[in-house]
């Protein structure tokens, strides 16, 4: 499973990329607004660090989605155009696919939406599991259903588990065979940690000190 960082902060991407475990980045308009930096510069800087950076269109009609997406794709070959799961979005995804531009369908909350995006040719789809959990639904259950549907069909579209909230989400996504999981910075920082690793290392080092002359 590929691991992406869900952020618009270039320093965070630098830090996690240095671990040698980062396959890409997902951004969205809210994350970009939080950082308050120039969008193009941010995307370009991230593209120099990882091979896949999702940049979301903010237009809602086909013509303007296509115009915006084409511009993003011209910035760098690592850009993936992120398109919302609407009927205009499906048309734009189909257009981008026919023109060799990679897409990530965002705001996917159901299996029918996932299937339509795959049929339109999306490179990846982003089901938002945390937001489903937030309203009392079963986010990971959606991933389970999508992965089962994917087993019976021959969709090339990768399933990107989005809106993750804690490390267990990453474990469950991997166990269900999801292709990609995008993880917020605060959650990513928790992934290498285990109290037994810390106490074990402390003991090894203090024992080692005892035998040093
Ligand atoms: C994914 O591409 C989205 O940017 C993200 O995972 C949304 O997560 P949120 O529900 O925590 O905002």
C-alpha cells in the first residue's frame, strides 16, 4: 500500500519524505487555505519531493474544471488533478483521461460513486472514511465494499483511503488491500512510535554504558 501525506505544508512533506516512506501528497482547498501560501509554488515544491501530488480544481462546471486542471497538469508531471465527485466532475475526469492527465476523484462517499468514477477513467478515487464515521456511518465498511467490488471487476482505478483519523485506519486500509492511504501529519508522526521500542532502546543503551570502560 502506498502512503500519502494529507497536507499543504511543504516542510511537513520534506520531513516525512526524508524517512524514505512517502509515495505522494494529497492537498485540498481547506488545507491550502490553512497554510496561506501560493498554490502553484506549494504544488511545485511538493512535486520535487514526491512522485504524486493531488491538486484540486475549485471550478464546478466542466469547462472551467478542464481549464483549471490542464493548467495544474502543465506545472509538473507529478501533478494529479483532483476532481470532486459530481456529474460535471465525471465529465471532466473522462476528458482528462482521454488527454493523458491523471485524476483523483475526491469526496467519494458511496460504492455507486466509486464505480462511476472508475468507469469515467479516474486514476484514483478518494473515499472519505473519517467524515462517514463522524456522522455515525461505517467509513471502513465502505472501503470493504469497494475492495470487494474491485475484486469482481477489472477497474484499474486505485482506491485511496482518505480522511483517516488515527493509526488503526492505516492498518485496516492495508488489511483490506487498499492501494493508497493518505494520512494527516499528526497521525503520520504517530506511525513509527511504540512505547516498548522507546523503553527497549533505553534499556539497551543503559546496559551498553555499563560495559564501556
Ligand atoms: C483527501 O484527499 C482529503 O484531503 C482528506 O483526506 C480530507 O480529510 P478530512 O476529512 O480530515 O478533512
